């Protein structure tokens, strides 16, 4: 008997045969019909062990896994964000974590796939250190995982393997301390920002005091963070005249102290050419910091405060430049300065030290 096929199904995997899925991640896929992540149909068989299948989209009838027919075998220790499209993998059984449409389970990726930009979005599916899948996998014996994960890192770090394709190289109980000046990689500033959870504090090891962290691209501080440097002489971050240093999205609260930011040029993913060192749309507090020697091809040579709240205490903004307005600071949000200096900044248009736009777009 012929099996009627749903239209436009299986955004990530359409299985009409045999699939064995082990320590893999299926996320950020979309289908206009069934099974945004996975569709199992016909006489197909599928075995899932140690997988993350979450944050996929379909028409609401099983966004992550949809069993239309066939057989799904539970190998255990899977996280299914919304498991309403199947009944084999059950929450709390065999080490599985399974959410519902009303209460999906978030694996807490570094960055989710932007579903509005498919198929041109990949996200960052590594795990934050508060992810529920860390150390939650099944014994690796017999799974043929090898010694490294998808990122080339140690495959088992901690008490057990992590669920999914990536292994976090940091315990949730360890302090977040920057140990090197690398642009990225384990224990770098960027890496720790990526895996940090809301409310975490990042500090810097004294062994790198006086050395410069040289960035290739900007760092987006897209969670609530405190970053504590060892003073502006010891903790230096340089955009190398190729990149903005920090971007703070709307809704995030960030505190930065004891850091010198230099060499930023405003290049970044959001409104490139503004905010040489910092572009802020959230709530940012700068204390005992220096913003020096940055530039922007448009506005805000040192800092561009765009509809955000910026509070500066004991902070120096000097030697920055912008081609348009606000050589030191361009403000169109809320700016408060206390015991701070803005000096020696230049622009070819308005506001060499700072420029404030009253009308907000």
C-alpha cells in the first residue's frame, strides 16, 4: 500500500531508510510541513543516542522529530527540545531530556541559528557552561566517537561525555579566567564570553599582565556579564585597526572595569563604521577603563551609544577619531559620566569630544 507523503517535510533529515544518529546536533532547520529537524517515514528505522535535536521549526506538529511511520529506537541520553512529534523517546527515561510545545527544553547553545536568515545562518552550536547536556551523555564504550569532538577538542571532558556534537572544555564550577592573549580558542577572552552564562564574571590571569589581546573580529557580549581586568596597564585589548572591540546588544547588561581598549576601527556585524571600540545598545557600565586610539569611518570614534544606557566612572576617552561625528563618544541613548575625562579626540564634522543626538530613530 502506498504511504501518503506530507508536503515539504524533513527540514534537517528526511529518513526513508536507515539512520543511526550518535552524539550529533540537529538544530536550526525548518520545514513548511512535518519534521523541521527530522522526519521518519515509510518503513524507515532510526536509532538515536546522545543527540541534541532542538530549536527546529515546522507547522507545529513535531518541530524537532516527527515520526510519521516506521521505527525509532531510543539509544538513550538524547535532548529533544520539543518531542511532541514522537512517543518513543520519553523525558526522564533512559537519560533522556524531552520537552513539549508548551515547555521546550533549551540546550543553551552559544548562539542559536537565526531562523529568519535561513539558509544563510549557522549559529554557534557549542554549549554554554550552564547547558543541561554537559556531562549528561551515555557511556562512550562501543559508540566509536574517537578522541575529539566536531571542533577538534577533547571528546570527553568531565565526568561523562556531553550530549551532541560538541564537548565543553570548561567545568561549570571553575572560574572563568582568561589565560592567554589568543583571539579565540580555549581559555581565551572570546571563548569564555561565548560559553559564559548570564551573571557570570570573567577575570584575567596575572600571568598575561602587560600583554595585549589582539582581536581579528569584534566580540559580541550577548549575555549579562561582568568583565574585570587587572587595570588599564595590565589588561589591554586591541582591535588591530581591523575590528570593533565590543558590541553589546539590546537587553543585555554588561559591566567592564580595569581594561584599556585600543586600535578598534568600528568594523563589525552591526552597523559597521560606528563605535571604534564599543557599540552599545544595552546597559553598559565602564569603570576604571581607558578608550584610546580608536577610530570610526562614520560616528563614535571611541564609543557609539545607540539607544542604550552608558554609565562611565573613572574612565578616560582620549585620542580617538571619527570621520563624521563624535570623535570620542557619539550618544543617542542615555549617557552618564562621573570622574571621567574626554580629551584629545577629533572629528571632521560635529562633536570632537562627544556628540548627542536627541531624536532617536
